[in-house]
């Protein structure tokens, strides 16, 4: 127990929470935007994985990490656009569409990697680039705090900026208002002239954009290469975070950090030989409990009302 | 001109055809020996007794999860929990399978029954939450998949792991628990008969019983069914129980039939494949057989292709997702249906 506290109260541990939260937060923001437009995007996992690969490939072929990042975003948005086309135009069920995207990503990324490099497991033969870490002037010199909040990956800072952006997008902009209107009541939105299909396209592609930044972080920050199935369920954790955050930007961000904390904890506990398998289930368990409490209260409320 | 009622079948066949053409296109683009690779993919699964056996072995778990998913989809329930249940029930069956001293008949029956019951109990939770609290069964079932994986790996690593094995796997499953092989020269096991019995029972259940009628009514329109006196909450719960039981039996049968040790360290994917099987079968219990065999055939074809040619088996993931996207696309070829409707109306009018 002493060892545990020793680990928890280090600046390294606090630093690592930001690091592991980054991909979860990005994907959870993606889940949030599409959910608010009334679309459950369970393909986040697949979108992240695909963009992790495209980021590595483009950065390796162009020699630029930043062009790689654009490539990752383009890859993720393309997959989201394909999903949007099938669900909005051809009326594929969104859940089945999401399963298809995940299946495609899991095998398809390995397939593409093999075609381009002859390897199936990792992209280690490619000289792909990493996005840089950023030191914040002045703050980096503050004892303790500097070690925790400075020196992070550029996408870590971007993820927090993205959370603020999504908050204002949903609350304060016409597009955000339209997204919420479409999600709450598409017929009503349609009747006052909102182009429902167009808004849903935008929401899904934005969702793909955010998830893809999470994917880019995985292969150009968290690790320095692409490895098979490297997102390892982060897309599902993101759905959990969005769900437990009650589909608000603030709630989603806080639960993303909570789940990031749980994951950082499980990484730290591996050093202490405490079964990490069980700790990794904590985000999912809390989500189920949260959902049950919420649903129970809703049911009681509607019974009282009726 | 063919009849309108065959339209769905025609559409499914069109999807299958597109998938095969897409496969051929990929091979033509990638392979050095195009014709030979195409031949391997298309005919190798039928080239020998053991290869045909591979197709049947592969079809067994797909039929189990396909059936479970078809029952849930028919109710318009998007519960994807078959994935986690398949894994966890397989682990439960293996936990009983590694014990010794049981007789060769009792042992597998006990292990499979335990797996099935555990599956039903797990599925009961999202079913109950949906029926009583209207909690979204999709999210809860997805969360359960991850929870079951974590708990399962914990049990595997701390209670069942054989330290002398080279990989993460359990102790050997006792020979008394392994399922009997029923076709000599292949690994096809008695699970084939079990799943066929399940499918026949499911067909009778859905189309010939009162409960099945309630299931179909509730699936078509829950409010209307409730209004006409069906307790839809109860229907949701028993469909979950049956689907969980089916997926649980499936996982147990797969482990005892095909695995000398329990060695899944990730979710095996059969649950999500079950969604594809169910969609191809248009949620019909009998059609699950055909679609599971189709999927098994192209999988074995892809494995053979990876083994004997220069195209990797992962190509199939692309094909499978194309099939799933197209087969569940309501609007795909809808224009043909509309044209047919118009013609028929003109003829009759």
C-alpha cells in the first residue's frame, strides 16, 4: 500500500494521466458530436485504428510529421464519410455500419500494411515521424506543476483545446444548435428548415476528425509506429465516457479524465503485481452502474409524472 | 421476370456476387499469379476431405452466434453481447473441462450446460435493464463485452494458467471433456449436430409457438404488441435468455471441440461475425445455416489463399465489411424493387 501511494503521488503519475487520457478524450468528443446529432457511432475504434495507420504511412512517405497528421485526419474523415454515406443514403443501420467499419479497420489495416511493407505486425520498417512534445514557457519552470502540465505531446494540448472548442460549438454556434436540434427531434428540425441529412453528414465527419486525432496520437506520440490493433478498445472506452458524461462536453471531458486516471492506475499497478485485468474493467463497470442509476431515476420520474 | 417476393433473396445474392467480384478484383491487383490465386480461393476449400472439414468446423461457431444475433435482431434489439458471452462461456466450459475424473459422457455435458447457463445469466442483465428500466441494451452489452474480457483474463491468468505452456493458455482440457469427432479424417465434432438441433428448435419456437408469435409481434412493433396484450417486457427478457444461452453453448462447444487448451487472450470475434451471419440470413433461423456456411467457405478460402499464395488472409476483412454494409443497406437496389412494384401495379390495374 505504501508503494502504491508512493507511485500515485509522483509527478510522473500525474503526467501520465494526461498522456493516456489524450486518445480517449479525442474519441469521446467524436462520440459526443455524432451522438448529439442522433447517431451512435460505434465505429470510433475502427476510425482511430485506420487513421493511426494513415498517419504513419503519410509521414513516412513525405518525411513530415505534420503532413502525416493531416493524412491521419483525412483517413479518419474519409472512413466516417463512407459510414455516413451508407447510413444516410443507403439506410444501412448505423450499428451494423459501425461493426463493419471496425471489422474493416482491424483486418484492413494489416492488409494495407502488408501490401506496402511486407510486414503484418508493425510498421517498424517504415521511417515514420513523430509529432513533437511542447514545453510551455514559464510554466515549465514552476516546481512540480511544470513537470505535470508542461512537456506534453502537442496533441495532448490539442485534445484539451478540442474539448473547449466542442463545448462552444455545441452551446454557442448555429451549427451546434442545428446538431442538437437534429439529435433531439429530426422531424421538428426538418420542419423549421434544418437540413437534417446535411447536419448529420457534418456531425459524423467531425466525429471522424476527432477520433482520427486520437488515432494519430497513438501511432505518432504514444508509440512511434503502427502496430496491429493498437487502439486496444479505446474507442469503446470513449463511448463509455460519452455515455457516462451524459452527452455533455463538460461531463464527457471529466469522465474521459476519470477513465484516463483508471488506465494510468492500471499501468502503474502492473508494477506492483496487482491484477491489472480487473482494474481495466473499472471504466466499463462504472458506466454500467451510471447508466442503471440514470435509467432507474428516469423511470421513477416518468412514473411519478404519469 | 421474377416475382417480387424473391426480391430479398435476389438482393442478398447480388451482395454475395459483388463481394466475390471485389475479391477477384483485389486478387487481380495484388497477386503475381492471379489465376492460380483465384483458383485457390474459390476451389481449395472443396479440394480435399480435410478442407471440407475445415469449412464445417468454421461454420459451427458462426451458426451459434448467427442464431443468437438473429433472435435479438428480429426483436429489433441491438444487443452485441454475444461476443463477450461466447468468450466467457468458453472459459467456463474450459474451467470444467480441465478437471479430471469425470466420465466421458457426463463431463462435456456438464461443461457445455454450465457455459450455456452462464451465458443466459449474463444476457439476462442487459435484457432486464432494457425491459424494466429502458436502459440502452447496445451500450450495456458493449460494456459487458469488455468487462467479461477483463474478468475472463483474470481468471485465466490467476487460476487456470499452465505455467509450463509456451503461450498464455489454460491447462490441457481433459480428454474426457473433448467433443467426439463425427467425421473421420476431419476435426468436425458433435457440435455440428448440437447446433443443427438448436436451429431446428429455434425455427419451431419462432414460427410454431405462442412465445415465438409474441416475439415476432413485439419485434415488428413493440407498442402495438403491448396494446394487443402482449407483455413485451417479458418477451424482451426471454429472448435475451435464449440468445445468451445459445451464444454460451456456442462458446463452450467451440472450446471443447476445437481447442486442446483455452487460449483466447482477446475477444474471438465470433459474436460480431454473428451479426453478419444474421443479416445475410435476414434473421431467419434456417437461413442462418446457409449464410454461416457461405462465410465459413470464404474464410477457409482466404486461409488457403494466405497459405499457398502471396495474398494475405486479412483481405477478407475488407470483403466482409463490404458485405455487411451492403446487405444491411435498405436502399441498395431499392430502385429495382420500386420498378417491379410499378410494373406489377400496372399489370393488375
